[in-house]
């Protein structure tokens, strides 16, 4: 792939990197297509346990490439719909990956870049990162990314940032839940790796189930209580669940935990029944 690089290691960690550094990793049709392709590949691979999403060069992503957006003026409404739907489908593919997705954010995260952050499960950002949803300044709107951004930061913050298009810093991004950990620029990689280690200490199927829980829990209460009860019932009797509980009681690492993992020692803490 030309604009997206995908590498994997023996631990099941995949590193998905945007690679248009000369334009701050701005989206064009090819980058969107390659991100979707990478997401589909990762979803089909049983051994992938964590995806780290990042951007090469000085910024995470400047959002949509304005030259690409402007070129759509002479195209039909159906062409524009197809183009927007492709971005939506790409974001949904990444959002629904059955493994943890960790965002590594630095430099600038604008427009569609914020959309990419919104589909990550956990995000580390450099303290000097600049964020913005500036579409209204260009006479357009953050429409395609809005379902993901609103789910991440809520209606109130989304409306304020959507209509003002103002830039905001990492402290605000953390406060509204867009990112989860803000560190100095030189500490980003170490913080990301610490998150990766935490995920690798967890059961892969448990992680896949856990990331679905927020959506299940927001269903009407009668439905939510039944579906979430089914989740724990299935996990408790699964091979993975039985191995995890047995390993804890025997004060040893479960089979899925890398031998180099140090962040979660057996017997350190447990509640795991609910």
C-alpha cells in the first residue's frame, strides 16, 4: 500500500500508520481505500490482539485533503455520496475491529483526523497536539465523522466544537473524553507501549466482548440487562474465561499473557465475576 503502512509483530501487535507526511497525512480517496483494506485484513486475522494507529511525519492527520475535496465539485451528487460513504465505511471498519485499537496522536489532528481518533478505544496524545473540527470555516460540516465523534464526546461538546470550528488543546481533548492520556511529546511511545502491555495481559476474546459493552449497555434497560448477562454467561464457561480464572487462583500467568509482560502480576487484583 502506498499511503498506509501496516506491520505486525509476533505478539499480535499491528501498527497501522498513515503515510502522507508531506501533507500531514490528509485523506484522499486512495488513503481512505487503503485504510479500509487494512481494517478488513486486520478484522480477518485471528492473531491480531492490538492495533496501534498513528501518523508518520509531523502530524497525526490534517483530515481531508482540500484539493481532493475541491475536485468533487464537478462530480455528480451520486459520486459525492459514494465518496462520503467510502469514508463512513472505512471508519466503521476500524471502529468494529474485534481487538483493542490504541491511537498515538501528535502534531495536528483536524477534521477527519478527529474522526479517526474517535474510533480508537484508547488514545495517547502529546501535550502540544492541536485539535480542531474546522469544517464550518470552509463552508462545509463534519458530517461523515459525526456519528463517531458524538458517540465519543457527547452531544454538548460536539455541538460546541462543530459550530465554532475552534482549535483546542490536548487538555480539553482529554477532559471531553476524546483522548485518554496526555503526556509530553517525548513520552508518547512509552505510554502507548504501556497500554499495549495492559491489553496483552487481557484475554483476547474478553477484550473483543468488552469493547462491545458500552453500546449494549445503552440499549433500553430490559434489552441491556439481558444481552450483558448473556455476555458474561458465555465468557465464564469459555476456555479463555476458565483459563483466566484458573491462572489467577493458581497465581500464574494465563496462557495468552506474554512472558515479558510485567504490568499485571498474577493475584494483584481481581473481581472478574461480573
